[in-house]
C-alpha cells in the first residue's frame, strides 16, 4: 500500500488504533490492516477481530479482515484463534453479515484442515445465497482434498514449489509432474476443464489456479474470455470474482487483461463482488487513474471503496517503478 509511514509501524497496538479509528480514511485503515497481516502474530489477529466486530459500515474492511485470517494460519495457535472467532462471531450470527464477508470467512476455514470445519461448512451447502453456497462447497472439497492427499503429497504436488504462495480456495493440478503423460501440462486441456459446466466446481477452480501458475499471456487470454457475453451463465459471480483476483496477482503478465477488466468495472449489470475484485485488479495493472477515479464515487459502497484502494495501488506501483 502507499502509506510508507504505516508500512514502517511495528507496534500492533498502534496499528490497531489506526485500523479501528473510523474517522480516518479507508486507505490508512487498510494500510494498517495489511501491515497487521504481515506481522501475523496472535496479537495482530486480535486487532483484526476487533475491527470486524466494531466496523460500522465497510463490508470491504470486514471482507479483507477475513481474507487476512485465511493467510495467517502458519501456527496452530493462530489457527485455533481464527477458527474459534469465526465460529462464534461470524457463523453463529451469520445473518448480520453481507455475503461477501461470510464468503471470505468460509474460504478461511477451508484452508484450516479440521473435520469440525467440514461439518460447519456443510451446514451452509443449501444456503439461499449462491455465493455462500458455492464457497462452502469449494471449501468442503478443499478440506476433503487436504485429508485425502495429505495436502497434495499423494498427488505428488509440493505446494512449496509453486510460484504463488497465498493460501487459496483450491490448489492447482500437478502440472509440475515430469510424467510424460501429464495432461495437466497442456494449457488447452486446462481450458477444457474450466469450460466444462458438468465438471465439479472444485475441479474448475483447480483449473483457475493452474492457469495462474502457468503465468503466461495465453493463461491471461483464457481467464479473460470467461467474462465474454457468450459465456454468460457458465461462470458465476463467485467464479468471475476469483478470476479478477487471479489476474491482479498476475499483474506482471496481465497487461492484456486491462481492456476486459475496464469493461467489467463499468458493467452495471455485473455483480458488485465481481466489480469490487476487478477494481482491485486494475489497481495492480493499470497506469491510468481516470476510470478508478470515476468509480470511486459510485453509489455502491463496496465498489466505491475498492476503487479508492485501487488508486492507492496505482500510486504505490508508480513510486516503486
């Protein structure tokens, strides 16, 4: 993020005070949020918990808190703290949270390998909101995959060898295997899985993250075509929001995605969860502020705030490069 003074703060209490000060602008508060994620201690987790509970209006902040929880599970102590909090604060009173928040909380639990988490998430497989229902289906399958493969070991997938190190809702297929018959090395075969509406959604998600690992212009083209009108109905809002997230991560090779992402952000018929993630992806890729400035005044708070944060990304990359 762009506020280097906050980037240099190491005091968890000080960062918590910034994050939980609702009079400050969202850029400063988000800077503090991500600095707490970087610190990654139990104390940092508790400041994020406080932010989720006390936040007055911003679903973006609540959502990013839950995303950070999914990235802060390096220790058993952290896992237990995050699990207990999400159980008692978020899922026991789930009706008070926007689906985008509950979705991110479910993804976080989907990365903590526990039979208890499977049982909890299975309760939401028939949830009335499709975003929650799909997220919980993917998270349950991810947990089952961890158990079945011992975190990829029986598939020969060593996640430490992957280019991208984030905790994700699904792993890539083992495209790294040197087996001569390894079909997952073929990017067009991966595209076929992605477009197969009869394939399990978890397999299609694995195809997404395999494309990210290819990290090529062809992978970017395949991801972008998922937004084309001719494929409307094949890719859900949850799916398309994940594609935007991945394109943002692939910023070094994703310049070809710029026009498509700009079109998605401007599409008033598109779900806010997609446009929000698209705005953040644009912040990683674009060098122009014009469109983000325009939509930083949008009526929808999630879209508006995402564009404000994306503008901060643009400034950051301009200063770095």
